[in-house]
C-alpha cells in the first residue's frame, strides 16, 4: 500500500478524535469556567451559600458573565480586528500578553464586586475565594507566559480542582465524589489539548499546578491573612 494512502487513512482515523477534542476545548474553554463553577459550587454546596436564592444566582451570573466572558471575548475580537494578535485562539505567547492584562482587570473587578456586597445578599466565602483565585491564576499565567507557554485550559481545570479542595476544607458537606469527577474532567481537558497538539505535557502539567496553587493561595489569604493586609 502506498505511503501516501497510509497517511490519509491515519488522518481519517484520527479525525473523529480531533473533532471530539475540539468540542471539549470549546465547552471547557477557560472563559466559561468561572460561571460554570459558580453554579456547580451553588449546586453541590448550598450550605455555604446560605439563603441565596436562584433568582440572586441568576443576577450574580449576569455580573460574572459580563466580566469573565463578554469583556474578555470582546477584547480578543477587537485585538484581532486591529491586527494586534495573529489569532483569536492565542496560540503563541506574544498574542496572550494584552488579553491576559485585560482579563486581569476584568477578573479583579468581578472579585471586588462580590467582595463588597452588603447584606442580605453577601457573597459566600467560598465564592470570594474562587474569584480571587481566578484573578491570581491569571497573574501567574501572565508571569509564566513571559518565559514559557502554559495551557490556560489546564490552568482553568486546575482552578476547578483547587476550589473543590477548598470547598472540602471550609464546608462540612462531603464533596469527595465531585472532586473525583473534577479530576476526570481535568484529565479529559488535558488529553484534548494533547490530541490537538496545542500543548506539550509540560505545559499542561504546569497549567494544572498554577490553577490549583492559585486557589489554595486565595484560600490561605482570605481565611488567614486578609485582616492583616486589608
């Protein structure tokens, strides 16, 4: 069988896997994770959210979506339109610089909005930890991006794992199963990025580590140090 024919067959065989990997990459895109995980936290840990109603959650979702989805995406599309970046996929480190700086601002604003909420609809501690952890995660990605490309998908997945670890610490609810599911999802996300050859093993592993550490650092700051530095 000719070598070219073998190559075509190999590509055809991998095509469904790449399609699936693309779907996973879009559905689990970092830009959607703050909103998704906020609802997950509300669903699996109602105790921490106290008397917060679903109506309030929809209102909070609007605030989060505006700051963590709409503004970052608009910024990226404008940058592409103005030819400041090569691709909206932000495939190279240079393309990521301005979007990451803009995202830092939007994430910080989201955290401050929820931090400064007043009674009777005060944002629960676990949500404030999560939002601050997201902000710190973006800072960490930006700093590492100067020297080495890192998977933002993996960092978002790491943040998911990290906040569930935190939720297990601060809540009396048994969240072992959600944590196991999050590990499985994180593995699927990392595998999808490898299938698409968007990142190396090292870049994905580094993303996981940054995401988890950012959430744990946020937890330590809010529960132990915030009264010292605020």
